[in-house]
């Protein structure tokens, strides 16, 4: 892929009509929502992006894309940083309203564009956010918390048995008798 920075916005109608293809980068430091969703971004980190624009037989504007980058995410087991490769392949229907979004075929995800200019960076940022793992974890053998996990798993006393006195009577048990009577 090219190392040239993608433009911030493009005329999506013209891009789709001409079947334009774009390759380049988007600087991660300029994507505020994404930057706030990750543990850290590498110094000078970029997202590599490849986009293909087209129009289908119904004259719907479509963009197919691939993106990838490396970032630091927070491992949910040990709460420390971990390097993660984030990538996505997507196919979006470019629409100008929510009504038009509902008319898209199910295989196209809608991306609502205001006016004639498609904000490429916002589109890339949305796709990056969707590509983030919901629950990032180091591989078990690489996680600093592995020793603690193994100690807990090996010690049956670490997970105490429930106290039988903690069993409480079901407050709805009284209703069981009412259910059996007929009025």
C-alpha cells in the first residue's frame, strides 16, 4: 500500500461513477474517538487503507475497503498494555439519509453521508472502532497474570463453597399455592 495520506474527504458520487480506487494512510493521532478507545497508539502510527468505489445497477454508491493497523490495547486479565493487530474488510452503502439506509440490501452496511463530501477519516475511524476486540486478552502463556491464575486454579480453597445458611427461601413460593387454586 502507498504511504501517502488519504484526503480527509472526497466527492463520493464522482468517486463511485468513475470506479475510483484509493490507497494510503490515515494518521491514528488524528482519530480522537479511536485514540480514546485504545490503550495507546504507536508514535507515528498510521492506519493503512485501501478503498474501491463503485455504483451498482440501482445507482447505489458503494465503497469496499480494507484497513489495518497495530495499536496497544488493555488486556482485560492483567490490565496492562498488549500489542494488537486490528484489521477489517468492509462493504458500505453510501447514503444521504436514514430512509435510504433502510432501503439498502442486507449485505451492505449503511454509511450516512451529509452533503456531497464523504469524510473518509470518519468512515475509517468507524470501521476501526468496530474491528476492536470486545474483550482483549494476552495469550494465556504471555499474560503477566498467568502465574496468579494458575495459583487460583490449583488452590481449591481459593473458591469457597457456598454457605448453606445463605440459601434463602424463594419469596415467590407462596404464589405456587395460588397458582393451583381455581377461582
